[in-house]
C-alpha cells in the first residue's frame, strides 16, 4: 500500500464514523458509505449525526481538507472496512444480513491486493462465510486478496481516545491476511496489535462482553441473596474485594446497552448446550430488572396500607448506565415502563438529568421529584443523585448503590 491508498468504510455509525475520522486525520483518503442519505448529507456538510466528544471537529476538518467524503454506494478502494450493525432476529438470533449486504455491495469493486476487514460484532464463522461469498462471485481473486476480522473495543464517550490507544485483536483467514491487516492498523493505532485467526478474533469480542455480563450477574445474584438475608450487598462486596484475588463487580437494576446485554446471545444461540453459564447470566441480569419492578410495586402497596393514601413515587434515572443519555436496552427504562403499566393513579416523577425532553416520558427535575416523593427509587447512579439526603419520612429503594 502506498501513501495514496484509499479506504472505504461501509457503515458510518458509532464506530464507523470515528474510524473514518481517525484515518482521515492521518491523511488517508476515506470514502464513507451509509445507506441513510441523511447521514451522508450531514457528513458531506462537515457535520456529525452522533454525539461523541471531539468527533465533530475532526470530521469537519477532514471533509474541508478533502480526506473524507460520504456516499450511499461504495466506490473502488484498496481497503474495505465493514462496520455495520449486527442486530437480532426473533429468539435472540444474530442477524448478519447487514454484513452480507455490505459485502455484496463491494464484491464487484474488489481487485488483486485489496484488504477486506470486518469490524462488526459477529457470530463465530462470519468472516469465513463472507470469504465464501466473495470467492463464489469472484473465484479469480482466491489467494489474491486479504481478508481479516478485527473487532472494535471502544467505550462510547471516550471513543476518539480508545480507538487509538486500546489494544486490538486481529485475525485473518490466513497468515498473510493477518499480517496485511496488522500493517494497516499499525498506521493509526498506538495500542498493541495481537495476531490470531478470524474465528478466535470473532469469539474474543463476544467473550469480552460475556465475561463482564457473567461477572455482573454474580453481583446481581448476591444482591438478591443479600436482600433476603438482610445484608448490605455493597458493604459485603467491598469487604470481599479486600481479598487480593477477588474482584466482584457492582449489582444494579439489570444490564443494558447495545453490547454487554446483547453479545452473549451470539454465543448462546449457536452453542446453547455448551454455554450454560453465559445463558444463565443473561437470565439473571434480565430477572434483576423484573425483580426491581416488583419491589417498587410492593413498596407502593405497603405504603398505601400503612398510610391509607397513594404515594408519590420518584423513579430516578432512565439511561442504561450512569452519566449518559443513552436509553438503548436500558433496564431502568424497562422498570419505569413496567411500574407505569401497573400504576393505579399514583403520581410518578420520572427523572433523567441527562435528558430534558422525551417523547414518551414526562421528565421531572431531580430536585423537584426528590422534594415531592414519598418513595424514592434509585435506578441509575447518576452524579446528581449523590448530593441527595432523603428525609426520615421518605422510603428509599436503592438499586444502584447511591447510598452504599
Ligand atoms: N453494570 C453493572 N455493574 C457493573 C458494571 C456495569 O450493573 O459493575 C451495567 C451498567 O449499568 C450497564 C451495563 O452493565 O447497564 C453495561 O455497561 P458497561 O459500562 O460495562 O459497558 P458498555 O456496554 O457501555 O461497553 C462495553 C465495554 N465492554 C467491556 O467493558 C467488556 C466496551 O469496552 C465495549 O467496547 C462495548 O461494550 C462494546 O461495544 O462491545
């Protein structure tokens, strides 16, 4: 690859766009492709459609300097990066149709010496499947192009830093593909680049998030036991973690987001008999949200019995984790919905300090909700909530450790 090589990035979302920004910042010509014409227009204007610190400045400069342009259809390039979503079909089975559609769209453009990389989180064997798809249509390219899998590992909110500094796992369909992909990433990434095969790299991404899910499930299971045993789970975990080889994570109101609550199913759906712990962890973390909703119901009924009137209830937090505005797969949102479904003319205050307006929920300022509530339900440990000191007359349900 010479200095004037061109990279085509298929999928300009949460990972594809920052990746385009990183490459363009390093004076690589990038042609970004997205099926959504609004996304394409926004980027070509030098704007961004996703919120990520520092991204807008880099994109605007890259477009102005001519290193980045976007289109709805791919054009010829030397490197093709597939960074599209892999959502779910029914029964938690991964849907790789975006990956195959993206691959099909670039197959006619491939030429000898090109590098094709999948970054999308994918079930094991996807890179091999795509390899077959490519060679079925272009048999003359067998042994002439390079194919690899390299999962992204960045944390939303810190993408522009982590993209450069995190280690990467890179697995080719053969050794020369791995080397070629490593050479490519080396130009932009300061973290270590670890070489393996494509199946291991695919599994590695799924295992990273499953491992976290399993560990959180353990903490959530402890919280259920401690609730029955009348033990403060936060204190318990802090004490157990004093052991040099114990590191228990924190319980919460469930596990959300578009990665940890999702990726384990990619393993479970293909290997159901073998992935007992991984599958059970998903169940426990989902059950924890249901359990929290039940707890709110019980507290409400107890209040009514005791006081002979309906309580005002503040539901504190909607996001899937602290200090963000992202509600995707949010257990807090699920709990709020469930509680509201069973409501019986009580007054509910829904609080999310990171969102001012929502199309379904009426958002209340956290100070107002706190003031008016008889029952305070803490679902997400947002920074704002740590300053609150509940009154004697208020009932507190703390599912996220605000009052450890
Ligand atoms: N959570 C707990 N207890 C904990 C830690 C987290 O209940 O002790 C909950 C959070 O509240 C949240 C969920 O887990 O609902 C997931 O939050 P997170 O911050 O752990 O993870 P994500 O989904 O924002 O990002 C993860 C990261 N993966 C790992 O840490 C292994 C990130 O590095 C990945 O890039 C990202 O998934 C991804 O795209 O796969």
